[in-house]
C-alpha cells in the first residue's frame, strides 16, 4: 500500500466517549430516533401489565380462594405445591433423598466445569457420585426401595441429562474414532448410526425405545420405562457428541499424530495419552452447548408419560383445589430452566475466552 | 497404503475404501449383524406371540380414528396409509410455513441485533436469550395455553380488519370460491419461478441495469395476475362474520396449528437471528474498510461485499436450523396437533404393528431431512462456486 492513498483519506476522528456513541445510536438519525421511540412504546405497552401481574397484584400467601379474586399471579400456589413440583410423587417423608441426589448431580456438573478438575481422578469422582445419587434415589440399603415410577420432578430431569451426557461419552468417542478410521466397514457403520440418529427427532427415538424395545427383548424380559428413556437419550446424544468429538480430533495438527507414532506409541496409546486429551479440551464449549440443549430436551419424556420438572409443574395446576394456575406453574419451571441454562451459557462464553488464550 | 491402491478401477476403489485389518473389521461387522439378527428374531417371535402378522398389509385396513385437521379429504373409514399421508402432509405444512416465516423474522432480528441502536439490540438480545434458555416444549405449552385462553367468538379480538382471534382459532378472510385460492397459489409460484429465471438470465446476459430489473419484476408480477384474471375463477373475498356462536365465511386456522406454528417460529427465529449476526460479524473488518475506500455507499457495501461473504457462513447453519425446525415439529404430539408422529403413535397403539410404524416414521423423517439438506447443499455449492470465480 502506498502512502499516497493513506494521505488522501480524511483524518480519523478521535474515538468518541461511550455515552456519545450511545446517544448517536439512540437518537442520531431520524430513523434511529423512530426505532428508539417504537421500542419504548413496545416496552410501555408490555412492561406495566407484566409488572402488575407478577408483582403488584400478585398473591404471595394464602388459600386458593384468595387467588381467585386477585387480578395478578398466584405465587401462593407455587408455595403450596413447591414440594410436588420439585419432587413429584416421591415418598413425602423421604424427599431429602432425591434432593441430595439432585445436589450431587449438580455438584458433579459444576465441579467438572472447573479446569482444576480436568484430570483422570475426576472420573472416579463421577463414578462414585453417580452411584451415590442412584443409591439415594432407589432407596438404598437403609430404607425401603422406591420404584422408578415414583421418581419425578427436578431430580429426574437432572438425572436424565447428566447420565445421558456421561453415558454417551464412551460411545461417542468410539463413534468419532470409527468415523475417522481407515477401515471402510467400521467407518460406514459409524456414519450410518450417526446420520440416522441425527436425522430423526428425539421424540421418534423415545417412541422407538418405549414401544419397540420391549418387543426386541426375549419373552419375559422387561426393562424399566425410565431406563428405556435413559437408553434412548444416551443413544441420541452419542450421535451429536460424536460429531463434536470428531471436530476436536480434526483440529489436532498431523504433527501430533506423527510425534506420537515416532515415540513408538500404538494407536490406542497415542489416542489415550496424546490426541484425545487435547481434542476433548478444545471442544468443551461445544459440549456445554450440547448439555444445555440436552437439559432442555429431557422435557420431551412427557410424551411417553414420564414425570420430569415440566410435567410435575403442569400437573400441579390440575389439582382440583388449585385448578388452572398454568401460567404460574410454567413461569416457575421456566425460571428454573432459565437459571441453569443462563449460568451454563455464561460459563461456556468464559471458557471459550480462556481456552483461546 | 498398499501399492495396489494406487491403481485405478472399481476393485482398487473398494480396496481403498475397505482399508486393512480385514479380520477385525469382519469380526465387528459380524457382531453387529448378529446383534441385529437376535433383536429381529426376538421381535418376530414376540409379534407372533401377540398374534400380529408382520408386514405392511395393515396399511390397507381402515384406520377408524378421526384426524382433527387434514389437507386431504380424510374420514375414519379411510385406510391407515391415507391417515399416515395426512399426518406427513401436516408435518410438511407446518415445517414449510415455519421455515419461511422464521427466516424472514430471523433475518430482521439478526440485523436489528447488529444495529447501533443500543435499545433495539438489547431487546433482541433479551428475546434471544429468553428463547434459547427455556425448553421448546415449555414454550409450546405456553402458546397452546395462550391460544386456548383467547375470548369466545362473541368477544373475539379484532387486531386487523377481517382478522379475528378467538378460542376457536384464527379467522382469516379467504376467497369465496376454493378454486381461486388454488389459482392464486399457482400464480404466486409462477411469479417466483419467473423472477428467479429472469434474475438468472439477467446475470448470464451481463445486463444488470435498473431497467432490466424492472422488466423482470413487471413480467414476474404481471403474467400471473393476467393468468389469474383469465382463469375466470370468481375473485370475491369473503370476510369472516359472527353468526350465532361461531364465525362463518373466510378460513379458520386451528388453535393447535397456530400455537405450534407460533412456537416453532419464535424459537427458530431466535436461532436464525444469531446465525445471521455471527455470519455478518464473520466478515473481516478489512472488507468493510476496503469497500469504503473504493467509495461504495453503505447500502451497496452490505449488498455487494458483506452479504455475499456472510452468506457462505450463514447458509450451512441455516440448513441445520431448518432441519431442527422440521424435527421439532414432532413436538406437536404434546399439544394435540395431528402431525406424523401423532398419527404414527395412534396407529402403532391400535394395530400393534410397532416395528412397521416406527420404520415408516424414521424413513419419513430421514427422507424429509435428506431432501432439505440436498436442496440447501445445491444452493450452498452455487454460493461457494460464485466466491471462487
């Protein structure tokens, strides 16, 4: 580039202060002013009624008939039904068990987010934690067994999502390796499984698991319905996770493969010690995004008649004593999903910045 | 690589595909086949135990259940095959309408997100976060409850002249004669085809002046309208009117379909807005600066420099969001819209032909998916080629 062009360009204006840029954006041109006024009008139309419904006219405590007269939301309903929405049909006097199991699952997910815990020892932590959560939910050695039909609410959502992701992991890594393998037969099998699974909706996979899986077993054998849903979710997620892992494998430069080979490492050794640790680290943000989607997708088990958080919230509003408070129930469930997902996506953004450094 | 792989020919190609380690591969393939065989034979034995004949003969039997809304003329005494086709068409209908509306809304929102107006961009960001952080099923339940909570026909909302919102659905004006609607659709399709052909021709001939553009537009609009008038179909438009307890005249969009469509569009538009934003932001700042240095005005920079490059990022992502919308339309089963999954579920429960119905369902989704991917890949290849030229 020659100096002549640069000199003929107008001098750069000094950087404007922040508030000035903000002002120009809001009212700088007639169009911007009109857009701003339009947005303000929209907010003015939507926000006051919403505020009145959620806060000002809301009923916070009291019986159902007090809510019937009020114009606002009936948060007393949530207070009354809180235990049902969170834990569903689980035995009333033993609900500390699903609460503890849910806390363990959340803690495991939270701890694994910290780079400090990205090491092999965390695997044992996971095995131990998952076993503890399952023992707590089933009733364990101490108490009477609680059948899975009574497992419901938030712990079920967490269980399906967390076990779905963790259970899919080994399968996904194998599928990703198979898809990049030089062996044509194995590669074709992996491609077929991944593409077919990604081509159908989760509901279809859930129906296959609930309707077809029992038929596929020898006569007399039966699998628990929740377990069937869990298997369907694991298989479904493994196809998506495999593609993420494959992207990670592709991002590793060929030199790493060659260096591992030069050190005399075999295929599995070089994968385990050199390639996979690097590949998985680069795709953690994508895995977090997948996990957020998976946590939301566990709601689909409603269509096969299982009770997750959304379903217990919905059926809470079917109680004759508190009939029809669907808006409140949905708002409460939405708040829980929103909290978990916003925290997770903020974490993913932070991680992406950290990994780029 | 074995030396033989370098030779060409079908045998060498197969050998290259197969790779090495035949023993291991054969063992894995045999294991998968054995597993499939075991599951299959179990299924057949169980079906025999329940007295179900495997095969697709049940498709010819009368279905015997009602379907709330159908594009075809369907009655309960019609066959299962027709019932499944009605379900598939309902899925295609909501997916097509959803993709179209979500694209328009998503592009607008994506551009709004990038605007210098902090208030507008903040509002769009809030919308996107809210939609992306709550389950789609929850959103569908919300829209379904909203459409059911609309007032009765007597107190129907009237947001636009001739459009009524009530708990029986959305009432819209329509042609009094059904044939006119068909002709109108044909005319719109013809107009789109003419416009596309004209644009391609214009580009091939290298004529890009405004005059040829106007003539293409005029031909694309004028010809179909002339055809529509010449068809002789009566063109009176009927406006829905309250008669007794319900509306008569015009056309009705059911509350279930409305809730599903609105839910899917609101969800997909948020995703598409993010795709459009990231696509435009992926164009390096140097491209903007270079175009500005050439003296191009802002509008033409966007159209001639930034958008063609952004499209190469946007189109593959857009494909997957169309596929997602199509797959997400299966959530219809939870809010009572008779889509393919819903009809399949009823059929499987009634006949016990679980294996066959599940195969049909998977096959249908895979076909739709492949069709959408193929169409979008074709478009994407054209885009990529134009960039390379």
